[in-house]
C-alpha cells in the first residue's frame, strides 16, 4: 500500500511537459529502430520539448544538443525521403575505418572545448554532459545517414545519460533513456538483418 502511495506521489510531481517529451521520445526512437520514416517528425516534437526542459534544469550542453537534433531531424527526414524509385527505403550502410577515426577525434576535441567553456557557467557536470553531447552528435549523423553502428553509440551514451538524469531528478527522462538502451539494441539487430539481406 505504501508503495502505491509513493508511486502516486512521485507521479504527481512529474511535469506534463516531461511526460509528453518522454512519450514522443520513445515513439520516435522505436520508429527509427524499425526503419520507419515517421520517426523524424515525431522526433522534432520531442526535441522541441526537451530544449525547454534542459534549459530549465541547466543542462546547457544537452539543450544545445536538442537544437542540433532539431536540424538533423529535418535533414534525416529529407535524406530518408530520397530513396530511388525502385527502393522501398534507403539502404543501411556500415561504418568505415576513416569514419571511426574522425568520430573519435571529434568526440575528444568537442568534449574538451565544450566542457571547458561550460565550467564557467552554472552547468551541471560540464565534462560528462559535453562527452555525452559529443557522442550524440556523432550518433545522430550516422542515424540520419543510415549507418548501422549508430545504434552501438546510442546504447553506450544512453547508459551514461540514465545516471546523469537520475542525479538531476529527471526520473521519467532517466526511465526513458533506460528504455532507449533496449530500443537501440533492437534497432541494431533489425538494421543488421536488413544489411545482411542487402549484401546477399
């Protein structure tokens, strides 16, 4: 009985904006995992909500990341729409060794620069926040370009985000990111299956 009462109290403390952000966030990631183009417009709604949420909680790198996601979601929607006449959808690609090297360099440089800048603001966890942001920037490019390994980056970064959001008291968002880990794993397996069909 106490557990039910505690859950009811916890639920009443959640903001409607975060609830909508979580629902649209989960839906867009699931649709991306199953290779559905409608993930992009739903993602646009979700990131617009999280721009506001992260501004309010002083997660400024995450807020900036949502602005970037907004732009990349428009690009992803456009890119996924550009399939050839005889294709049902854009084919899945795999990461190249050059892309891996460039990605690692970009993540290190971006984390250092942004983390150093955020140290002089009221930002929470400037370097962790910046590292997650850098990983997400790279993963989002690969998602938009339909590179299989985007899901592996998301699995890693979503696990880190769960901890950050728990510490910031964004419990619904932490739960959403924990679910993202599972969806990203499903996305990786589903896209890998598609890729194997393409190369046969």
